[in-house]
C-alpha cells in the first residue's frame, strides 16, 4: 500500500520476501508516488521503473470513484525502463495505480498499488539531530533505478535539441521535469534556492538532492587532484551523519560567489550565522550543507581516482549498454566531469546515442551527446583513471553508522555486480571502438555517421557561443581585468577566470575539430564497423566522406554577438579553419572578436575595443604549445 510514501521492491528484496517467480521479482520493479504524503492540494505523480523493458506496458491512475484520471503508454529509458503518470488535482480517497503489460503470465499481467490521498496536508517532516536529513530508505536496485529515471526525465528533450539552462535550479524548479518537485511537502522547491554547480559539483548536487528527497544516505570524499606521476587519492570521507567540521574562511565572500545562495541574501553569512541557519529546519539545513560543505569539498580529482582504489566516491564499470545508465558519471583525464542523462538505442535509420549533461563554471548546465570530441580519454598514470563510473553505494551498519561498499563487495552484490577495471586496460582507440559497439551494435551507414559527428561539433560550437557571450556581458557590466593564472593553473582555478575564460573548453573544441576532420580516415581504418555501399571500395567511401565533410562544414552556421552588440555569422568551416587562432582565444580580457579568431584589420574585428595586456599575451604564447599539441600539462 502506498500510504504517504514510496513503495520499493528491488530484485534482492523480492527474493527475500516472495518466491523466485513472483511478478515483482521477475520485473525488478520499483514504484514511487510523490509527494511523500499525497493530498488533494498537490499534484499526484506515479513512476513505475524496472530493469526489463516491460513490453506493451500501460500505467493507469484510477480515481476513488472508479474513473480513469490519467493513462500513459509512453515508455522511457532503456535501462532502466520507466512509465510516468500525473494527476494535477487528485480527489480525496483511495486511488489505484495499475500497470498492465503484455508478454507475461495472467497473474503478472497487471500490478496494482493503492494510494491514499488525504484531504489535508500531513504534518511537515522535521530535521533530526545527528543527520543532515533523516534516513527512510536504502540504496538498492529499486532506488538506483528511480534515480536513473529521475535524471532522465529531468533533462529530457528531443534528440535534435541542444537544451541548456543558466543554472541547475532552473531545471529543478520545472514541475514538468522534476517529479520530486516539493516531494517532502515543505514547499522546498519554491524557497528560492540558487543552485549553480560546476562540472565536478553537478553529480554530487544531483545525488544529494535525490537522497535528500528520498531519505537516502549521502557522503563525499576529500581528495587530492593528483600529481607527481600519481592519480588523485582520497584521505577523508564525510557523510550526513558525520559532517566535516566547518572551516572559517580567511575573508568574507559576497553572495555572488556563493554556489548555493539562499533566498537572495546580499552578503555571505558568518560561521556563527551559518550554524544558526543550519538549525532552522530541514530545507535550510540542506542548503547550508550544499553551499558551505559539499561545494567547497569536491572537485574533478574525485572522479579520476585509480580504478582499483576502494577509498573513493565512484567506482569504474564495464562498457555495456545495460550497465551505462542515467546518473553515472564520465570523468575525463583532463578534469571535466559529465553525468549520463539518456541512452537512445540504435534503429535502422540512426546510430545509437548516449546523452549527458555537464555544468560550466558560469553555472550553465547543458546536454550534449557522447562523442570523441567532448568525452576525452587517455591512459596516463599521472592523470588518474578516466571513464564511466558509478556512485559507490553507501550502507548503514548494524550500529547505524554509514560506510561505503568496497569494490569486492560491489562485485559480489546481486543489486550491483558491476565493478570492473576493464576501462583502465584499454588503449585510447580501443576505448572509442568499444563505445561505438556499445552505442550501435549493428554496422553504421558511413554517411549518416559522418553527419552525426558534424552535428556533435555544431552543438559544441553553439555551447562555446554561450560561454563567450557570458564573458562579453561580464566586460560590458564593468568587469575589471582578470588576472591570468600561472602555468597549468589556467585550467584549474576559481573566480572570474574560471567563470569567463575558456582554456579547458577550447582545448576540447580543438580536439573535436581534429576528430571531425579525421573521421574519413577513421572509417577507412575500421571499414568492418560500417555498412559499406555495395560496389564501392573503402577509398571511394573515404572520398565521398571528405566531400560531405566539406559541404556540411560550409553549410552549417552559427552567429555570435560582437562587442557593439551586432551579430556576426560563422560557418563551421570558419571555426575549423581558425584552429590556430583558437589556440590563443580563451582569455576573457580579449574582445569577443579575438576570442572567435577574427584577423586584425578585418571587418569582423573592427568592433573590437578590448585586448589582454602584453604581459598576458606573452604568457599565452608560452602556453600555446599545450593547445597546439592538444594536451593538458602535467600537474605539479
């Protein structure tokens, strides 16, 4: 019975409670109702999620009077697979959520749950001592599947769209996307929380938000960034029951630098005020925890720990379609982190696609497709272990304290069983070949595959338009000259340089341009991967691909805003041809025209009014080899 909460039935739980052939066990079913205490004044949302496709499924919500109020046949995911239905204003009484499916026994063709909808809102949840939020459930197959379903719905959009949001809170406040909106009945998503994670924060913020809503354990590690030829190592682990002691900052910071500002505060809180804020209820306590603790503790090094290390927040997984699910992270070797958001299976007309979201230093959250141009991979012990990873499960011991499962425990646990170090043993080419096979098991049409790669580059260029425009707005808003960091720190720093300069993003863009230009050679290297047209040689196909590449780069266009506010169009060919100029185009102190590689004395550059100092240009010339050679410098 779904009385004021969620019903979970994981594979492991079902085996313990029912015969092995039970319907729920066979489906690996998880069912969620939201809010936690349904009542007539809030929308009623129901999610059915499972490991299996549940072919021919239909989710129906039946009102107390027997009428059908909502029905959905739309299956999302893959895997996990899920169905979603919602009633905007549910009537008081006992509702029935029924899930019907084909291709199974008569006993298992319909799974039903009752939902009690109250006439008045239940008493609000309260903060408890000894934990940032109270625990009500555990991480298992069911809650992991619901987490994946929540991530996918949160960032869902048509495949040909390139959705982007100025901040994560814009997504979380969208009731049509967030099926946990106001789940706790506290109006928690209408309190004005400002949530702006960068790329390393984003997976932790998403995981913490879901755990907060569902009453699940959460923790994080304090790690190094690596260096001296070794991968990052984590030396401390803190969790919601064992909090990291607050550090007193050396100087006050303004609220504009606060990654998780609360309620439009005009100035940062003092440590004493922060402690007082923490005690003022569940929602403020959650906000305090993220903005003062998690955001200041985690960084990209957390994702690049060695593959066999047990003392980590993430663990590596095998490259299999059934394993790579929404909510998993991708840690590239150069410090960027993305969160998988959706898998689109291969069809007869199109290649398979993995979609992911990432956060940028300026707060932007955007969705992009997996491809070699923005999911970088390298094998270098000094960079750590890159690749796809999953949050390490946190469990409660018999005495109630929290701990993380080890790699060996994960490998043996039937709810997970997906620990693997295989990615750490793959060469770069083997990694991308393996991912091609995972996304598209059947041979690809080479021309269509070429189009997909060009589309991915186009998306990346459009993302850079937003990043450079944010820098222009900073300049127009009276932003002072930003100091350029020394050496490798240009890629890893904080403040305005990180927010508005683009060294890491531009390095990725340069690599992406190389990947697109080299795609015809890639097809020629691995022709068995592609459905070669009958009667045509590999050389013929390569020539056709090169022609298609040239025409598409010339035809596809973007535009950026120049210093005077006017628009200037660029073809993708222009961007690709400016690769050399883009090796020194990342400095926010330069005008946008220079940042797009406009040549001196050209019409395009005539509106340029601002240039970085000679000293800064000298530093950039010194660092240019990193971009020219497409490599990040080693950490000290």
